[in-house]
C-alpha cells in the first residue's frame, strides 16, 4: 500500500503535467491554417486574444514575423486586411497576400527582401535580410 505522501506527490505531479501540456497545446491548437505560395509557407491571423497568443507561441519557428499596428490613444490597435508583398533581390514577387489579422508568419529561404505593407493606400516598406536559422520580427505602424 502506498504511503499518503506518495499518493499526494503523484497527484501533484500528474496535475502539474496536465497543466503544462494544456499550456503548451492549447495555444497551438488555435493557430490559423498554413498556406503555401511558391517557396513560401505562411500563416496569417491573430484576431482575438486566443488566436494572437497561438501565433505568438509558434512565431519562433518562422524566420519572418510581421505585425501590423495602428498608433492610437489610449493604446495601439491591431490591424487586419493589410496587403503584404515580398520581393527578392531580383525584384521577383515571392509573396503577395492580404493578412487576415495583425500577424503574418513566413517560412522562406534565407536572403534579402523588400517587404511592402499597404493599408488604405498607405504603403510602408522595409528592406530585410532573412538569415538561416534566425527569427526576424518586423512591425509596421500607421498613424491614426
């Protein structure tokens, strides 16, 4: 027969494991669907706290993370429906999509790119470099 301390320790261990698995698995289960365009695999979304948390949870697995914000008072607001175009150094379009939410994560080959994000006719551009096995986060902000 197990001692009372052993039973309690086992119950605590099982509870901790369950909480850990829920913390790891729950956000990932709300990650939006993966899409492929040419050599780029991407996800876009982040509408609602659960989906935003899920995307933030998996972002480290994508070389490129884009975030779209509207500078506003009293706090910044997330944006969706942002047109994203990514071109390589040869001016070849490698991704041309409209973001379904404030985040876009992309797996793409290492290299130099021009990223354009357009909202209501206002275009923001960034020159970026994606290095092998690195994560790059780029935030696009528009004024209200």
